[in-house]
């Protein structure tokens, strides 16, 4: 924003009323569900979410046609006295992604959370559909809020709507997981709010646009950024602050896990992006960005290795979520030049946004596929999934396509995101992130190959299904996975075409072969059961060493996810980020 712009108060733009509708529509859906009762909650959700999709498209069209940020001033009062809603390109993309995924989740869960005909109201269906719309409304508020306090309120609403989704089953272990999620998220909220209070005390406003003009590097701003960043990382479950994520997914319904993994954790990630690149671009430093990227790299390695050690499919997908979250934070160091003279962005932000969209669609499809397998078999033990590919080909295809999309093969969104991030790494002189970006696909291939090797095995006896799964649910999972795999084709408009090459080009085929071979070696070595079936005393020396390494990662993860370690990590990371900001700040 220019200096002249600060002298001219913001005004509501022509399409500003669309932003209000984006907040009112989910809220109206929640109230309608509460008034009409549980048996009608599903009908309300199935009516409002498609309307929300049309509204998200309208906001995007308005943004493209006008070429400027869409703004609405609540009550006609301009900041800092009033509150502004703003939608830029990032907001519009996240609004559209959210409604697409939520529509897919609603169609997937249509039969699972249907009120029985002999009941007027059932607890689980009523709560699920109401909470689904509440999550939607909270996410829209996160993407549209123009000040740090409104963002805080929206993020808390998102937490309070997301936590009950974990415990829909009502079992004791799911209640414990929900409480763990709630308490740790509230710890993150305390740190975020403390940082916001420091900023308000220093500058008298929390409006993003005004703060971007006023903030200057200093100890107070460094402390605020460090506290707020670490608080948001706790809500995002970035390593080593992921103690709540695996147990939250372990007992949650598949539809709830899809919402949590694909969307809920993106809310706090979005706030980190806003804080670093919109509020504090002159305060955040190269060294702090390197620390954030380092945590992302650790998440990729630890999450992938521990995923390979899981015996349950859903826990494997949960730990893969932990690993994939790490990718979302690689954009932060790559948005800087190696000289450290502030963020320069380049293709890094576009790559990060594509990674988020690709992860949201692919991970939703993967959790849906895992949930369908569990529903059909009555279990999700990976070792006992032989014959599933023959019995549930659409479900297995959805899982495979989601895995390929996450691996970053042509023409997936993750492939284009990786190309953009690699270009940013090359342009900024940060060659070390190239190793992380290229090697991460091998880890992803490891747990995808592990699952596919199990479901493709033949059974000596017929596979018995405890229930039939909905064909619509299978097709929804397949559509989301395929959408992520083809996302690069839809993104070619604003992105140079040379970033996407033919899937059958020799170079791409060679890279894909190396990724699959490397993933197969990791799966065979680090998993509990070798792909070749060797185990125990019959395993080779290398297999025993690799299995020991995997076991050590698993034991370390158990320690890291203890409350004592996680609480200390929260405080230590705040100190480390503060130190990195001070150390990397230019001399005054």
C-alpha cells in the first residue's frame, strides 16, 4: 500500500456485499439447522453449501473483473475505528477450495449421517451437519477478516467447531483426543492473543493494512511475531507441536477427518501467511524463515517415517497429513532472497497456494477412501487388506490417485507447486531446499506403495464385507483425488506453461521411476512388515537396521507427543523464533 493510500479512507467496493453474504450464509444455515431440528439439518447443509460455492465463484469473478481487492466496511466505518472485510486472490482461492471440499464431504457423508426414519432427531447427524456449516462459516471469516483480532475470533470459532467433530462417536478415547486438541489449541490461542495485545499497545490498531504501514523492526515486534507464529503453529500441528493430530484422526469419522485435515489446519496456516507477508514483511527475517522451513522439513521426514510404521490405515493417513503440513511451510524461506533483504516472493507464494489446494483435495479423497475401507471391512489393519482392490476398485483407485497427487506427478497440483518452489529456490540461491523438495516425494511414495502393495495382494479365501459402501461416496472420493491430480491443468492460466511438461517425457518418466523405486525401498526397510515378506530372523542385515531406525523414530514421536515435551517445545520455539528475528534483523 502506498503512502497516499493511507491518507484516503477505504470505501466499500461494488462487490463488497458478497463478502457479507459469505459470512451470513453459513451462519444462517447453522441457525436454520438449530430451529428446524436434526432431521432437517442435512437438508439445510445440502442447500446452503452449493449456494456458497456459487458465492465463492462470484467473489472470484468480481476480483478478476475489477483487478482490485474486494472490500466491505462494516457499518460504513473505516479502520481503525471500524472493521473491514477484504478479499484478495489468496482469499478467493481459499474460499473456493473450502466450498468445493465441503460440498464433497457433504455428498460423501450424506448416507452416513442420515437421521433414521423412526427417529425425529439423532445426536450424531444433527451435530455433524450443524458443525460442518459452523466450520464453513469460521473458515470464511478467517479468509475475509481484515484485522488481527477478528482473525483471532474466527480462529477460535473454527477450533470450537472442529473439536466436537473429533468426538462424534462418543467413545472415551475420542473424548480424550478432543480434549487434547482443545487444550493445546487454547495454549496456541493464548500466545497469539498475547502477541496481538503487544501490537495493539504499540500501534493502537490491529487492522492489517494499517499495521503494514506502521510496524517497524524492534524488540516488541519481534516478540509479537514470535509469540503469534508459534501459537498458530500449535493449531496447525506442525512438528514438534503435533501431539493432538494423530489421536484426533484415529477415532474421528472419515468425513470429520477429511474436514480436519483438508481444511481446519489450513485456517491457522493462512494466518501465518497473513502475519508474515501482509502485516510484518519488514519485520520477519531470513533466519526466522529458515527456522520455519526447517520445522517443515523435520515434519516431512518424521511424519513419513512414522506413517510407514503404522498398522492402521487411518493412522497412516493421519501421519501423512503431518508430513504434508511440512510442505506448506517450505514456501516461507523460499519467499526470501538469500541476501536476507526481506521477502521477495517470486513464485514461492503461488507454489505454496497450489500446494495447499492440492493437499486439501487429495487428503480429503484419501481420508474418504480409508473410511470406506474401514466401513466395508470393519477394520483398517494394513496387513489384512489383501483383496480389497478386487472388491473395492473405485475406492482403491481414489486412494492411489490421491497418493500420486501428493507425490507430485504430472499433471498434479503438487507437481506444479514443486516446480514453482524449485524455481524460487534456484532464483533465491537456496539450493538446500531443492533436496527437501525432491526427496520428499520419495517419502510420500513410501507409504503409498506400502498400502497399494497390501490391497493388491491376492487372498486365498473370499473377502468378507461387513457392510456395503455407497457408490456416491466412492465417486466423491474419486472426484476429489482426480481433481487434485489434474489441478495443474486448471492453474496454467496465471502460470507459465513451461512449468508443466508431458507426463510421458523421458525426464518425467525417469523421475517417476526413481521416486517409486526409492519409495519401495523405504517401505520395505522402515515398515513393520517388509514388502517382500521377510521379517524377524529371516530379514537381512540392512532390513533389520532400517527397521530399527523406523522403530527409533516411532519411539521418539511417542516422547515428542507427550504433554510435557509439547509444552516445553511451545515455549522453546517462541524463544528460538524471537532469537532468529533479532539475530537476522538488519543493523539499526
